[in-house]
């Protein structure tokens, strides 16, 4: 391929700056046909549009700079013409400073570069028999009407070869290469044509010209307005059909026309929406099971024995709890936590365990079935044997190539931006910067923890919780609840702010790292952004799930944070409810914020541009000028869309044991997300340059890593964050002899037996509460289930045997749950092949046809020529003897 590029794509351009015979585009006036996609002659299709500002009308640059820019542009356009492209220039209707250069690729150019780029083209119709699915009748209810968007015909394809042109399925030369393919070919040429030479280093490519401002924009055209059909009879109005049947909100329950999306926007856009749609469909199953587990918890809430004991005035009403902070906190009654214990019964039930195991298996099915679906799309969209093109060097990299080194492969000198030592120093600095900023994120989490510790003291002092109080608000506005809700809200605000900051930081670090190609750039940025986002979004959840209330000591000997703040304690039911609150606020708030941002930002920008003074003109405006005033999707394309969905996937899988409604929220968000993303692409953004993509790229291993980690986190949440294991140990071991006094297995007495007793006379002066003790009781109970021997015991305040039983049960549960789920995941991965038999048959059939139609025909022709030569040789040899 490299040899072909050197021979075909980069010939001698003759771009010497003092050259006088430069070819220029043909200048024409606008013909008042707003929907036309052709040159003025109505025959040549516009495959790309370049926009620049007339240098003679620029006032912001020096005259010498304007001349240099004009010279580079003229050389570039001349070289485009030398490469076979045809250019036509038209001045803007609304702004006389703007010039639009329309680019057309003739048939010969398309054929030449289609062969160089290994673009697959149709050979013949797919003649394999297809079996109809049993669910076709059902899925047909949700498909797009086939009379409006006709299904794409299935063809066997092969890499295009000019010498075998007659073997390809060509009905019409004008439609053989569809508009998306034409635009991709033209962009391939635009990215490789030279415009200057400096210090023996060639400067080339449209990207560099855009970055330096020589051109203001470069884009392929939308084929029509999204509001109405095109008035041009030669235009299929695919954009209008996409808006009407895909992006419109009324289609929220319809399946996406993926083949049509791919045809219009290319494989890279198509694979994103295919993945997002597949993920959303799989979430339907998870959401149904999650809602079922939630309803199960609601139904069993009234049968929750331990919650009833907390609310019982004769049990919970007689249990006096120790203060939860030093001095200012008071003794309080266990019945205060009655309402929170009822809510906890909904989420901390047997259904939670079932759902956690289900999600561990669900995520495996999702990833395995996606591999199969991806393999089908690879075949259908001709990316099975997709060869990566020789990527051009990024302009930022090229501009810093000042060092000369010897390439070990080519044994030729090449220019690089830094030496081996410089590269090592640069990588060390970038790695250190990444860790530094991650530590700053962790520092923000520590700040939230300090807020929680300090504000809890304030709420404890302000919110009266006297034992004899009977205020109704006391049931709902406890210091724990007030602290949890306000801290979660502040955490969400901090996360969104840091999200904006670290996005810019990640880009700066990646820019300093100076990757060579755009793929290297995107992969490097993906890694950094995911690390930042992972720590930013999940750190507060990890703290609540695995650290809060785990290292608190006991009332007589508390553990202090930073030597000043007493560590937080969980409610008597654990921290699961607080984790649920945190997740609900972050997941719900993030979804609302992102959707509002995605809708408003491009809409407001386009409205400002549309209603500016120049745009208020009532003149007829051509299609290329309409598209110019739309937003550019940017260099990173769908990077942020993938990132948003992967972070959501983490919330849905990593902490789902504490929030079974997370898949339902994700499902609702994604149904809106698909239509919002479609609406943005079809109405608010210029048409993207169609690009090939085999799969979802670097996001696939990230999803697999999250899936593996999710099994561990959910097992740990059930074991250490929820109260399920202590309850099961009590039910099966400590409710009956020899440890218990009940004759049958029961949960009665659970609360009284698991809240450790503390003698108030053992309080140290530093933590002794100000509030006076009244009554004859001399003990209080610990808030958390620390399971210690009571005062007066020879091992007082040390962990009792119940504690060690619980620890053993938790460890056993984690080991069993992980091994069972991982074993099932392994079996599922083994049983479900990555490529279906149907797809394998299609691939084999296509290879057979390619071999037969292209290579065997070649062989026959060559053999015929050889035979003719042999016969002629034989005739000339034997003729003298015959004579």
C-alpha cells in the first residue's frame, strides 16, 4: 500500500513557490437553485466543499501573511487539479468575503483511488438462502416502513480493481460510487496533496490548512434540507428521510435504519448507533429484572422482621443509642431510624442478591452477543478484511520535526520531533502529570469527606433528636439523611465541574505528548479521559461502599480522620441506602445535565448564526452555504458520545447491587440519547466525512474490564456494605441454640443481639457528650454492628464469636459468588461463538466468488496468452523443417 501511495497519490507536484503556471478553479455565479448538489452545468456532482475568506478582504493579518496564505492555497488548489479533481468557485450570497470551492471527482479518479484504498464494491447479488427469524413478525412492528426507506440490496463484494471493471455490478456509472464513498475518496486526496516545501519537508493535507486558517471549513454536503424534500429530482433526500424516520421524537420506540445510516454517514457513525441501539435493547431485559427485584423488595418490606423491631416502641423504643460524634451529639432513640430502615428493606433484600448475580451474567451475554452482531456488521458493511490506510502525520507532529534519525525499517533518514531521550522525558512528564491530576481528584473526594464529617456535627447540634421528642419531621430529616443528601448534591456539582476541567487537562497533556497520527492521538486521549472520569465519577461511590463506617473503632476508642474529625458511622442498617442515594443523584443528574447540554449548545449556536444580520437576508441561499453555518462535529467525532455511554455502563454494572433501578434509568436515558444524537447529526451538524470502522475500537477492552470488575464490586457490596450476610448468619446459627434462645430459626431478636453494648462511664473526656444522661440506664448501644463483648466480660469491647462467624461467611460468600459467576461467564463465552455460522457461510461464499470471478479469469487469460506464444514459437521453429 505504501508503494502504491508513493506511485499514485504523491507524484511530483511541482509546488515550487515561484512557479507561475498555477491552475485555478473555474469561477461561476450562483444559479439560484438552492437544493442543487451539482456544478453549474448540472452534470458534475459536488463531492466536497472548501471554504476560505478572500485574502484581499481580510483586515486582521499583515499583507505579507495574507500573500503567503493565498500562495499556499493557490498551490494546493492547483495540485488538486493536477491530481484529476475538478474545482468550481462561487462567492457567498450572504457574505462577499467568503468563497466556496466545490470539488468534483471524475470517474477515472474515483476508480484509481478506489483501487488504492481497497474499497470493496459489489460483484453480484447475494444468492444464499436466508432463513426468516421466528421473531420477524414481532420486530416488523418496530421497523421503519420499507416503502419509505427501502432495504439495502445484499451483494457479494470484493476490493475494486480497474482491470476487472467488467466483473463488478455496474448499472450506472453515476451511482456505482455512492455519495459517501465519493466524499471519502475526495477527502483521502485532500489529505495527501502538497501545498509547500520547507527545509526539505513537504507540507500537505487539508487538516493543516484548516488549522492555520487558510481554509475556514471543509465538508461534504448534506443532500437536502431536513425539513422538506429536495426540489432537485436527482436528489434522493436521504437527510430528510433520516430526520423523519430516525431522528424525530415520535420514532423513539422504532428500530434504527442502520444500513441507511451507514450509507449516508459511513461505517464509523453506523457502528456507534448499532452499538448504542444494541446496548439499549439489552438494557430492556436488565431493566425488567431490576424493576421486578425492586417490586419484590416493596412487597416484602412489611415482612421485614428487623425493621419492625426498629420501629416497635417496645423494642427499638427502649434501645438508647450512643452519640455519633464527640461532645455536641446526644443520646438518641433507635426508632428515629424507622423510616430509613423501611426504605432499606426495599433495596437490601434477597432480590438484591439475585439481581447482582443476574447482572454478572447479563453483562457477559451483552458482550458476547455484541461480538456476534459486530461480526455480522463487519461482513455486511465490508470491513471484514478492512486494511488501515496509511495515516497521514498530524500537522502538530509534522511542524515539530526538526531532528533527523535513521529509520530501521526503510534504512532512510526521516524527521522526528524529538530524540529518544527527549521522548523518554516527555513520556515521564505526561505520566507524572496524569497521576498528579488523579491525586487532585482524590483530594476533592477527601474534601467532600471532610464536609460530611464537619456538617454532621452541625446537623447533630441543630436537628433536635431528644429521646422524648415526637416531632414528625424527626422521622425523615435525621442528621444522617441531611448529611447524605447535601453531600451527594455537592459531590455531583464538583464532579461536573471537574469533568469540564479535566477534559481540557487531558487534551493539554495529550497535545504535549505529541502522538504521531490521529489514531494514536485518540487512543492516548481515550485512556487518559477514562482514567480521569473513572476516578471522578466513581470515587465517592467507592468511598461510601467500601470505606465509610468500616474503620471507626468503638465509642470508648473512636478513630479520627486527619487527627481531628471522628470517622463517619453507617446507620444501623449499613451504608447501602446512602450508596443508593448517591447513585440516584449522580446517574439521574448526569443524564439530565448531559441531555440538556447536548440539545442547547448546538441549537443556541446555530440560532445565533442563523439570525445574525447577514443571515436575515431574504436571498436564496445555496445548499453549501446552509451547511457552512451548521456546527462542525470536531476532530474527536464520537469520542465524547462513547465516553458518556461507557461511564453510564460502569454505573449500571459496578454498583447495581445497591440500586436495581439503575438499568431502568439508563434505558430511559438511552432511548432519548439515540434520538438526540440522531437529531444533532441530521439538523445541527455538518455532514461528517464518512470513515471506515471495523468495531468500536478501544472501548471494547474497556467494557470487558468493567464487566470483570463489576463481579468483584457487587460481591463486596453485598458482603460488606449490605446487612444481608449478618442477617443470614443470625438466622441460621445465632437465633437457635447453642448461641440463641429460640426453638426455631427466626429473625426475632436480631436487632437486640447485634448492637453492641457500651458503658457510658467508659467515655473519655474528649468524646463525652455535653447532654446529661437521664434515667436509670448506664449503657448505650453502638450504632453500627461491631459485634463486641459487653462491658463486664473478661474480653469486653473485643470482637465476639458472632463477628468472626460473619467475617468467615462474608469471605466465603465473596469466593463462592465470584467463582460461580466467572465460571458461568466462561461457559457462556465458550458456548456462544463470536461469528455466527450464517456469517461464516457468507464470508466463504464471497471469497469463493472473488477467487472465481477475478483471479481465475486472470489465470485463464494469462494461460491463453502463454499458450498463443508457445504455439507461435512452435510454428516458427518447425516451419523450416516442413519446408
